[in-house]
C-alpha cells in the first residue's frame, strides 16, 4: 500500500505537492469514490485511479537486477554516446539506476521505479554496503590498505573505504563469470564501502599508486550478483525486496 499522492506523482500527473492539492480539492477518485484525505493509501496494482474523471495508468513498483557490461552507462544523465543499462531490460515501466556505475565499471546494477527505496540505497546515512572486486596494478602493501581504510584527502574531499582485503582466489564464481586470475604484477582486491562518491575507488587506488584495471560490483546490501551472466537481468523476488526494505528500516534507526 502506498500514499495516494505518491502514486499520482509517480505516474507523472504533477509534483507530489501539486498532487496533494488535487486530492484536497476532491478531484481524485479511487475505485469510483472521491478521496480527499492526504493520508489515504491505495494498492497501485489493483486500485482504479481517476484524476478529473480521467483514468490514469498507475505504474507497478519494479525491481530489476542487471549485470551491467563494461561500456554501458548506468544513467541517462551521464555523457551521451554510449548504450544505457536500462536498454537491456524490456520493461514498460520507467526505470532508473539506484546507485551508479561508471561506463568502465561492471557488475550489479539495481534498476527500479521505486524512488524511496532508491534514495535509501544510495544515501550514505543508511550505511548500505556496496562490495566490489577490484583488479589493480601492482601488489599493494599493508600500508596501502591502512591508508585506504583511514582515508586520504583528494581535492579537498576526504575519501576512505570501510574494508579492503586481498583476494587470492576468485573461486567457483570467478570461473562461472569468466573473471580471469590476476596476472603477474596485478592483484584482485575485495573492497566494501557505504558512501561511494563518484569514482571513489578508482581515485583512491590511483592516488596510492595502484591504478584500477577492472572494477566489478558484486553486492549491494543483501543483493548479490551471483552467477547472473554479463548483459543479463532478472526481477528481484518478493522475498529479496522484503529483505532489502527491512534492512533499510533497520539502518534508519
């Protein structure tokens, strides 16, 4: 169940504040009945909603996990000229990325039309972890790991990771995803962070003398990339959505 004004705004009727005005003015009907209370909630998948007598198409909340390939953009607001990850998904709903991956990065991307959930996933106040496999040049010393955890200042902005460790074997998942072993003078790292400023991992590693050669996001909170092939997608299960929502509620308190 969702608040009526949120559903109207999501359907593109007007801003949420303007939609509230439409409700108070008695210009909105749900299943044929005028609804003029702002606290009213409806089921977008079942209820019939009209504004000024015109039936509106209510979008159902959609949650899609995509294995974004390198070279694809995660968001339409980024530089044009490249393909978009959303184009990999045949959906009638207007989907957008909950947390970006730059064009040169790969891995788990969550596409949704649930703005509230997307905001909670991306906003650092909710401390939602993002986990990455990162192939870097050279073999970082323990001092580099300490600097990554403690943080360094770049262009007046302090950046740090939550945790970092070496990956000596990518295991069965690496074989199924065809992720190659590190070559001589390379090292796979597993990095976890919750904030994720723009190109943060790349900028940190480069500043410490170990430029990133490959970056793959493998987890957002409880969502894992798993064995989903490159360029493929799947809908989240109801259980996955519930778990994600419950985690976000817990993080808020």
